[in-house]
C-alpha cells in the first residue's frame, strides 16, 4: 500500500528544480539584455514568490518578474512589463560542483503569452533560464 495521500499523488510528477539563491530583491535596478530599446529595468514584483512576513521578495535566475523601464526610449519609460531574469552576479552552485557567476544582473522582456518582445539577446544566458524558458534558449547566442 502506498504511503502517499491521494492529494499529493494527484498533482503528478513535479520536475526537479535545483535551489538557486534569490539574489535580486525588489527595487533592484538591472540591465535589459534584449534589443527592445530599454536599458535599465527596476524589479517591482516577483511572480509566484512565497516568502515570510516583512521579508522582501527576491528573484533568481529563470524567475518571472514584473519590471518598470527606468532608462530607455520615452514611449517605453514608466511602463510595466513581464521579464525573465537571465543573469545574476551572485554565484550559482551547480550539481557538478561548478560555481557560475556573471558580471551583471540582467533580464529579457517578455509578452504576457511568454514570447520575447525583442528579437535578439545580448550577452550570455544562464543554462537554468534557458532550460526553463525554451523561447529564450532559441534566441540566446551563448548559453553558459
């Protein structure tokens, strides 16, 4: 007889997601890594974050975040967009024992349907983000 309750087994098999330290808190200003015209983005919300009372929500690589364009063309400034974090300065520990860190924090802007708003991604993209978002993997020039 199975020891799992019906409620747990009814969800199906969940994919194994390795823990990545959440290094990008709310109000962090990060770079925009695509060619939409935006240069700097401010994180205003982390989608799906469940935290603790009085703790600032924070994001890690591959997370869906909501951002405001702080620097860029006038028609894009002060508008909110969805984005996916593709690089973070804080080291990522991989199963192989490797630690990977990037020289900046960067995200790419996406549409509500999950498509990329731009047509090109500048700089490297973390493997964790590319694995979770196939559209990003298609446009990335370099996956680290």
